[in-house]
C-alpha cells in the first residue's frame, strides 16, 4: 500500500482521495481553502456525490484519510502525489495551466527522492513536460493519469472504471501508478504521456459529439414528425453505436465538456489541424440553448416579457450540486434577459447563485410553479417525475410545460390539461 498525497480537494481530488483510501492506501488530501479542510475535518462535505460521505467517514475512521492545508506534512513522505487542481479555460480557449504550475513549484523542494508526481487534472498534450520543467527534479518522475469519473456517479466510476490510463516515459513509474489501482481490476492502458493526455480530450470531445449529434437528430425529428425516443432505441441497439450519451436535452455543459472541447480545438490548431467537426459540435450545442429558449417563448405565447417561468432544475445534470457551465443557468440567464421572471426548484440549490440574483429559489417543484405561465424541466432530477400533474395544474397560471429532458410521462401531463412539449417528438 502506498502513501499518497492529493493536491486539490475538489470534485476529483476528494472523490479520488476517498476511493484510494478505500482501496487501502494512506491518503492526505491538501487544499488551499482553509474552510473546506476545516469542514472536511468535521465531516462536512463541500460537494454532493452519492456514496462519498460514507467513504470519507470510513477513511477518516480507519486513519487512512487525512485533510490538511499543510502541504509540507502531506508531501514529505508521499510515494505518489496527485495533482487535482483546476485547469480552467484560458483567454484563447486553451487550458490555463497556472494552477498546475503553481502546485508543481510548491512541491519541488518538498518531494522525497524517487517520488512520483501525477497529473490527474485534465491537461493538454505536453503538460507532463511542463510539470517536469517546473519541478526541476530529475530524481522525481512525472506521470499522466487522466480521470474519467462523472459527477453524480464519481465513486462508482472510480472504483469500477472501464479502464485506467497511465502515460509516462518512465516504465517503472507507470507500473507503480497502475499498481495503485490493482484492486479495481480494470484494464490499464500504459502509454507515452502525449497519448495519455490525448485520450482524455478525445474521450470528452467524442462524448460531447454524441450528445450534439442526437440533439441535431432530435431537431430533424421535430421537422419530419419522427419520435426521437424511438429513434434512439433503434440506434442504441446497434452495438457499434450503443445507448449511452444518446439522450436529447438542453445541450451539454458542466465543468468539463465546454472547456475541454475548446481546448481540443486549440490543441488541434496548434498541431496544424483544423478540427471543423468539433467546432460544429460546439456550435450545435450553443444553438441548442437557443432552441430551448425559443420553445419556452413559444409556449409563453410568443414573448417572454412579463412572463413567469418555473424552472425545474438548475444543476448541469442530476445527482450533483455543480452549477458550473450548467445549460439550465445559461437558459435562465437568457430568459431573464428577455424580460421573464424565473422561479427555480433544484434539490441541491438553496440560494440564488452569483449572477442569477434575480431568480426566486423555491423549496419544492409545486412552489416554483405557483402562478407560472410555463414550467420548464431543465435538469433530469427524478424528483420531477413524481410531481402530480393534477396538483401542478392547480398551481400554475397557464398549463404549458416544456420538458427539455424528455423526463416526464407526456400522456399524464396532457390528461391533466397541459400543452406538453418535449424534445424531438
Ligand atoms: N469535475 C469532474 O467531473 C472532472 C472529471 C474528470 C477530470 N476533471 C478535471 O480535474 C481537474 C479538477 O477538477 P475539479 O472539478 O475537481 O475542480 P474543483 O474546482 O472542484 O477542485 C479543485 C480544488 O483545487 C484546489 N486548489 C487549487 N490550487 C491549489 C493548490 N495550489 N494547492 C492545493 N489545492 C489547490 C481548489 O481550492 C479546489 O478545491 C480539472 O482539470 C478537471 O478538468 C474533472
């Protein structure tokens, strides 16, 4: 079992740290935000993630999971140090590596000889070399080990991954990092750093492509009178295509796809390739936000001015509290700009986030739709499936619903007198 330090205790760092402790390693999670660490030491988690609380409690009780802001104590005895810091979008669309560089410079004088530094953050091709340059420690190896977990199922994804990817020029270091995952029993793809870094961006770009593709097909379905749900069923049974990531919706978002697709376009450009396909995928996604706003406007009678919209959902997907680049946030911002007022219910949101101060945050779906001209389902929380359409009909001002996730049973809503509109059907 290894002694691991994790730098950055966010969605990836905290989930990874808790899972590595569960796998038997001794893990120290470091963050620069004192409050986050103080709360974690009191058992208060900074994020919503299924199964994480239990895993953190288990790791802490076993003395295998430690939270601190003291990077020196965390790193001095570490065999492996994971960088899980942000890599936000830079001014030109490329990934901003400044957090990675700062962390590497901090680590440089602290690492023991023979330690391994791992890029788990999503970083562009060449970043292993960037970290090596910042460390200036020839006695320390740098390895790329991109993370593929999804928010909402992070623990399940980490402990049962489809594969583990390890990229390094140093075979011994690559084997040591692969061995940390021995108990998860997944195939380990050992490769060079550039290939490992490319795999992560290529994977996210491909998944975003699948979603944009099905949203484009959904738009065609609306034009030709086809039903996207049946089309997806028929497509998905084809093993070459599969059902995953073929759900039409309000567009992709979250903390990864928007920045990673743009970064991939920039990586391609720097490599001398114009990635027109991926640019199209991004355009389709931007258009999708507009298509949902148009549907809501039409449902509201052709104008949003003075209309009350009830938004069910605010997070970028269900089972997370993450609002970063959420399609719901983007759509609501456009509704407000067009003169609507918006009441929101989301199971994980209790106060209006920065930039959306004009919304009213409600404590139930029915409260949000009191007096509404249109209900808009923007996040696929299961909670909305169980709302009685009859009770909702009694609460709204006008019986109009736009289901941007194709989540609800449309016959039931129509029976309750609603004009129901989904996506692609
Ligand atoms: N969120 C996801 O679903 C996901 C999935 C796969 C990969 N990734 C990638 O993982 C990386 C991290 O993403 P995230 O969502 O966990 O970010 P996050 O913002 O949730 O967490 C990052 C944490 O790093 C801390 N931090 C910043 N600088 C630090 C430093 N010098 N020392 C210690 N702590 C520091 C921050 O305070 C924050 O708590 C990104 O590159 C992201 O693209 C994210």
